[in-house]
C-alpha cells in the first residue's frame, strides 16, 4: 500500500478492484487510522515500517484456511453439501435460474476453482456487497450491490487509500467478528453500531453470510454455508451515500446504482449536496475530504452493481469530478440537476401525447412503447452531459449563478425541442389531421415550459431561481 509506484489494484474483474480498494482502506482503518483531521493532515506521507508493524498484530485474523478462526468465515466447522465456488461472485446464476436454463446475463460454472488470493478477494467482495440469497442468506450491511464513492487525488494508490480512511482508533484483533464465537444464530439477531457512532471497524469487515471455504490443495473449490449471519441495523458505511426512506419507516438506506450511464442526473446526494440535506447524505469519505482539503483537484470513483430483484443487471464504473463549491454555487448546481429533471419529465409528457391509441387511420404512427420513450429521455440527459460539466466549471470559476442558470435553461430548451422535432417532424405532412394537431399542441406545450408556463415551467424556473413571467391582466399565465 505504501509503495509510491503502485497506482491501482489489477484483479480480472472490476467489482474485485473496487472491493480491494475498500479492503485496503479498511485495513488502514483497523491498524493505524488518523486520530483526527489534524493527524490526517500530518500523516499524508506513508510510513511503511509503522504500517507493517501495526498490521502484524492483526495477522492471526487473516488466515484463509486451516483450523480455528478464518478470515470473514464462520468460526465453526460447517458440513453438508458444498456450494460451487462460482457462487462467491455476485453475478453468478442462482439455483432457480440455472434450473430454468435462463442464465443469459448471469452465468453458471465460470469458475471451477480459485487460487487463494482470488478466493480471498471474492469472499471479501461477497461479504461487502452481498445481494439477498433467500432462505436466511442475508444482504450486506449496505444491501445488495451498494454504490461506492471513493475520493481519488490522482496521485497513486496510497493517496487514494489515505483520502478515504476515516478517523478513529486502532482495532484489537479479538474484536473482529469472526475472531469470537457468536451466540446461536437466529433470524432476529441484529448488530448495531458502537454506542454514539454510525459505524465502527466492522463496517469494512462485516459477515452477513455464514460460510466456510472448502479447498483442495492450494485451490478453493467451494464452500459450506448456513443461514442467518450477522444482520446489521443502523450502520452508515463511510464509503457509501445514503437517503432517508419515505415509506414510513424513516430509516437511512444505502444508495444503489441504476442501470446505464452514471451522469449528472444522479449527482444529488452522491457527488453534490442535495437541496434537502436532511433526506440525502453524501458518503462520509467525501464530506470528510471536502472538510480536510480545499481547492485541490480530485476526482471521485463511482462504482457498484445495479440490481433488479436481487439479480445483477449492470455494473457501474465511472470517474466523476469532486464537487467543491460555495453555498450559492452549490445551491445553483442542485437547481440545475432538478431543472433538468423537470425538462425531462416535460419532454416525456410531450412525446407521450403524440402517441395514437390504435383507433386512428393507418397513416398515423403506432403507439411508442415505454422503453422507446424512456430511451429518448436517456438520450436527452446524455446530450446535455457536456454542457452540465461546463456549467459546473463556470460556477467553480466564479461566474454568477444567475448567468449560469440562463445558459443552462437555453441548453435544456434546445436539447428538448431538438429531440422532440427529430421524432415528430419526419413525415408530419403525411399524417392524419388529428395526429398533426396533437403533435403541434405537444410542441407548443414543451416550448412554453421553457418560458416558465404550466406546472413544469413553474417548477423549472423555481429550481433555477428565475422569475416567472408576469401574468397578463385578465388572463391566466
């Protein structure tokens, strides 16, 4: 970790690389974390001898095989049917999927055996990111496939690790969860953070899954498992953003990636402060770095599995800018994201309103499927991505937020109308009169949004802190 020539982990899978960075950060947090921000500032240069000495005391907890306690595994010897080692990976086919021969996107049988380093890394990745396995096979502390955000100062491996290491005190080896014999596991067993804190050392070394590796020689060929590992309640992992649930339970939940491109539409509460900070919380590591270091270029590595019903559908791996803005500029940046959402919603409404109901003449276009409409909205966001980056740069350079808002409004208008016209204008003169009328009305509706009219227009202007058009006397705006 302290070798200045090392830049990144280089495992053969991106999810292992991200989990490896989490593991390295967790090791430093276990062995020799900064006591406070001042200590963090003083110790930015690595001290290999000190780090090696501190890690040495933890070595007994990191045996992968053999008798006694094993790294991230059940202390007791487990017996029964051996689960294939392939199932250590998040994107392996489940039992039901394999039986139905439906493993097209998630595959079976890719790994027959693993080397010890590969097995250790796969085990850590599973415990840190585990999706629901059913039948008492619990998710990770952050749920299945959490979003991970890591500050990267761009200077190699050690600066990245140190940038994301939380403040705290070293951990005694006997306090790691697999080093002490647990009580009889049961479905109601819950593990809460240390008193007065939102996380502890176990945030990096949780064991939601009860399992024990099976080996042949120097290879791991499978594992035994049992239900009801440790169920974590109330933990806020320092490398993941959170949001407050709105389902009545009012609990903090980890943010999870969505399939597709990670872009500015996903920034609020992840890279940039949302307008409502009481319901969204960026990762502790991002907030700590912003407090420790000001006006120093850095990027954020954003990664994680996008899941649907406990099945992985996409893996996000993206490098995004570190957002460091004053209060007014940060408020405008949040407004730009929210204004784009209103513009996208208005574009969706306009496109939908041009769809026929199947009872029109044959010359009228057929109804557009939902997937097609949503694809147009995704394209709208992609087309405005570069301009949003330019808006961020303008705010960082000190340009007045009002000027940035005016530019952004023009970008949204041009992009939305251009996308609508590309869909609606071809063959317009060949369509039925009622279809032409619907398209013209939909375009007028969309154009008026960017003048501040209607529900979408009022909200959009409000997000950009722009004045609404003055109502004409005797007429509704």
